[in-house]
């Protein structure tokens, strides 16, 4: 299952960051599922938690990954610890 998520994930991440999926995801937190679906996470913390719980309840065997899709003009700084 994890390998399938990684393959789908890499393809989707490239599309999200390249702008191929449309700018509706720019500046948003999204959830990518193992089946290749992308969902925008609600901005309210309580609603986001309910959304994630509901997603896991509907698809318990499916892996999910949470990520932020930056706008094209945004710099992402990272530091390896």
C-alpha cells in the first residue's frame, strides 16, 4: 500500500507544484489519498479534524498524506535536522 501511495503521490505532487491541476490548490493544505484523490483541508482546526476522521472512517485501509501547496511565488525553506 505504501509503495502505491508513493507512486501516486509523486505524480500528484509534481502536478500540484507545477500548476497542472489548476490554481485552486495554491496556498491550501490538501490531503492526498492512496487512490489519487486530492481534497482541500478545511481551514478551521475543528472542521479539519472532523474531515480527516470522516475520510479515515470511509476508507480505513487507505493511506493519506497531508501537505501544503505553495503559491508559485512562494519560497520554501527547509532544514535537515
